[in-house]
């Protein structure tokens, strides 16, 4: 058992280390970006922005688990980003079609008229109002304008009123719907007394909400409703519009905005059509709907996708990402991935939520190969790469490198669908995404000033076409989800989507900014964290058993990049060997025999060399990446915890899906902050101590109990032997403590705040531990010599 496990660990270690042979750090110079795209020149005498447009996608799926106030704050941070107003559009995908989310975004659009000018006037960071007003540092430090104190107080009062309105929306919608329903029933009863009307959810204008009703009905439930597209903020002008001098302008706030541009980026609410007979493909399907709708309405050449809980923490993050796209050779970059940073994590980061080893070591190392993997959020895409085109070749500068170049765009409806608007937008977005042709080395560029124009306002026919492309039947007999857009068929669709791009020869970039680009929420509860890891690991197993396995990658993917993707899909299988290895110390203590029969000098030297080598490599990673030793150790501990629980379940689920072809459904991770969603709870990290039963807790707890029983057996055998040999006992005790030390955060999490652990956890784990112990005794009963020879018998 030991030899087999060690061989697998050696193989897994090589898969992890090989892609790290060429690490790289990158930096941007925003002053050069401004000089090239926003400075006066012969082709741009007015210094208007020549930067390409960006469409920002925000996805939400459940207002109960993703609070509308959280989503509204994310939207506000996007609208206030430091990017040309007329080049930025924000799209919100509401997969629940909830009137609560719709009205919350309406309120956010109204509050943006005062919040965004305030951010521009005083250049504040971060531009998420909830985070800004929760800062622990002095908000007035290094601020030169004397009116900041007065303006901040007024905006804080406006924000408090905004929160009250958002939090009161559920009750407001319920009372409004009850009143309209009572009136509707009264009118209907006067015509036909016996009629009973379904209880609809009503909008403020006195009409039925076309999405999901609070009491679901036919054509108005979460999985069965019409498409909805609403432009919350219209297309802005291409020149600055300054506000008033403080006489009540700016949406009712008394701010002096006479020197501030008060324009707002376009904001669009989208809820795709859903029908019970149609497969909707979760988040990937929602992203593809936004990709098509945005192509009709704004058609930006670059797309940034964010989760509803990931807001823009650095207002210049979009400019930093565009630097890589507009650089020489940037036309071969499919996406720029930013690291994910999290707020609301307990100070000790008990369950390694920050994931610093992955974001600050692994992804940085991949940046020296073909680029980092796509991690699902905080990623700036080239739209053409999402459409399934190949990157431009050095010797062939055809504007669109299609997998089938003999087919024209206008006739390729079998790939993109039957929307002429969508097909006509493709060459336009490809041209607008090119870097400037300002150097002989740029072979596939565009002239300076080509993107200085006023966008046309949206008309009814454009919006109608956008509704058509988000219908649930539009993707039938097309390549959406198979070769175009976000790829379907996996719980980790983001990994497959990035893999397909790298497999076509694109490269990606990892952009680590001095100030965090984005920040979000992460589950600090043990059960939620395990389920999150289970979903990721199951997606990896699904990839391993699919045609997206890196073993079948094309020659366009670099060898070490292929190794990295293979490691991503194969790491859950280490759980089988890890669990077996965790039981070995207990079995040794039970049997009185160690895995090595002779502790000679050769073995000790070999073990010492291996241990020192691994430690030196770990120190090298820590020194190079800048992470703390405690963060590295927390990552090791949670890899151990996940490997003995969620990863094993992921293997079983992945095999089950591969054999039966039955889809596996997952629950959405709650985005409520600490305190379990209870505003009256003063403990910011109350969620950390909440113990929620899950079967994933049984294997690691069984390992803990088995090792504790083994320790008791080993110590008892040594105590009652005729010639106690404590030195031999220490070998088995050491490895048992090694296992228990890695599982310490898990055991601490089970104890909760006051040791309140569900009894069923101990019952099942105790039964399994006792069964394994009795099974071992039945297989190898203790001999008479074991009572005489001490705890171990070495040669």
C-alpha cells in the first residue's frame, strides 16, 4: 500500500511541479496607454478616447442566496469604473427572472446618478459604496478637496436611504401584488363569481411581471418564463456632460458637480427565456445569452465577466487588462485573467478560502507557458476568441481565422444561429479589437482614431432582435455551447472554455495589479466550503472522462500547458491514495509492524534528502510568490481535508455521470456575508462556527478516530509489554500526528462555537472506525509474540 501510494504521489507531484519551470511576473504602464489612445494627435486632435469598448457581464441566479443589495453594489462599482463612459456597457443576467432583482437594479441605476459623479470628483477607492463606507482607515487621508467631508456625509445619507429601499423591496412587492390581486379578483367576480385567478406578481406600473412570480404559475415560474430585456441606463453621449453647481442637481443630492462628468455607462437588465422542455445549461447558458444580446446592442470587442459578489476594487483594472490586449502581439491573447481576492474571511483563514497558493504560485507559473487557466470570474475576454475562431497566424493575416475558412460569415448560420444582426457584428468586433498599427511588427492592426465615433441609440428593432437571440430555442442546431461561447457539459464550464481556446493556439495573460483588481465573497462555513470544493473536483473528473482530457489536446497546445491541464483533471484521484495513506499509521499501530522493517542508515539518508528537497522547493515558492508560510500551511491542510472528503465523492459522482449520462445538480453557494445572513448578529464570523451535517464529513472524521484508536492501542501495547520499547512506538506515533495535524482545522470546525457537533457525525464515523478495527483483528488476530516483542518487530 505504501509503495503504490508513494508512486502515485510522485507522479502527482511531477504534474504539479513541471508547469512551474518558467514563472513570470508582468506589469503595466498606464501612462503609455493614455499616451497612445487618449492624447492629442493628428488623427485625434480633440484627444477623445480611442480605446476599444468593453461589455461587462454580471450573473446572478437566486435573490435568496445572492442578495440584491450585494448585486446592486457590484453594478455600482462597474458604473463608476475609470474607463471612457461611452466605451463601457454593463449587462446583468438574472437567471431567476426575479422582480426583486429587477427593482433593486432600478434603484441602483437611480442612485448611480449621485454615486458615480461623487467617485469621479473625489477619486475614491474602492467604488463599491458598501465597501467604501465600511473602510477601517481614514477616508479623508491624502484627499485634497476641502468639500469631501460635506459630500461624503450627504452621499452616506443617500446610501443609507438606498439600502432601506432595497431591503424593503420584498415587503413592498408583496403588498403591492396583494392589493392589485384583490382588485383584479373583485373585477373578475363581478363578471363571473366562480372564477379563481392565479396570484400574480405585479410591477409598479400595474402590469403583470413577465418573469417568475412569488407564487409560481404556468409561464411564470423559475424554469418557465418569457425573455426580458430592459435598458436601465441609455447609451451615453461621446462628449462630457457636466453637472450643476450644487443647487439640488445630481439626482437630489446637493453636490457641486460643475467640473464633473455626470454621464453614466449603459446598463441593461437581461433575463433569458426559459421553458420546461429546454435545457438551460446553468451559468454557461446565461453567459452565452448575454454574449449574443450584447453583440446586438453594443458589440464591444472585449468582454469582462464577473460574479454578482465580485466587485471592481481597483477602478483602473479595466485599463490594466486592455494594456495586454492592445500590446504588440496582443491580438493572439484570448483572455486576461485577474486573481480572485476575497473579503469577509476569518483572520486565520481556517479553510484556505484565499487560495493564495493557486492564485499567486500556480497561475503565475502558467503565465510563463501558454497562460493561466480561466477560473470563472474576473476575466477579460476577446469576443472573437469566444466565438470559436483561431488566433491570427504570423504568415497569414486574414481578419477572421475560422475553423472552416471556406464558409462565409453571412452563410454560417449553422454555427452562430439565424440572426443576421449577430452575423454582421462579427467582422466589426474583430476589427475593433485589433491593436494599433503603430509599428512595423504589428501585422494585424488598425489605424489610430478608428474607434472615435458616437454610438447610435438603441431602437425598438434592435431590442427585439436581442430578445430573439436570448430565446431558449435559438441555440438549436447551432454550435453554441459545443464550439462557440462558454462550453456546456461540465460543472466547471470555465475550465473547459479556457481549455478550448488554448487548444486552438490562443494564449492567455495573468494580470496581477498592485491594488487588487476585484474582490468578492467566499464561504467560510465548513459545509459550504466542502460543497464548493466538491463541485470543482467533480467538474475536473468530468473533464478527465470527456474529450476535453488534455491527453487528446491538439499540437497547438504546448506540452507543459497540456501537463498543467492534465493535472487539473486528475488531481481528485489522489484522494484514493491519500485516504489509504492516512489509514497506514493506524494499521501500523494496530499490527505492531511499520512499513519499513529496518531503519538503517540508507533509509534515513534517503528520507532526509527527499524531505529537505521538498521543503526547499516549498520555501522557493513562498519566497518567489510573496505568500506567507501560514498561508502555505493552510493550503496544505485544506488540500488534505478536501482530498479525504470532497475529492472522493467527486470521483464517485464523476464516474456515475460518465456511466449513466445522468446530470448532477448542485446547490448555489450562498453569498451572504458572515453571521449567517442575520443582520442582528453582531459576530462577523458567526457563519464560521455553524455546523451543518453533510456526508462529506464522515471519511475525515473516520480517519481521525482510527488514528486516535491506533494511538491508544499502540501506547497500551507498549505499556503492558514485558520489555517496553518506546523508541519504536515513536515512529508510528509521529506519522499519526502528521495525519491529525493536517486534519486539525476540520476537527476544530466540527466543534463549532461550543462543541455542538451533530450526533450523527460521531455515530457514523464511530461505527465505521469500529468496523474497520474489528475487520483488521479478524484478518490478522494478535499473536502471543506480540505481547512479548513490544510494539514493533524490526529486523
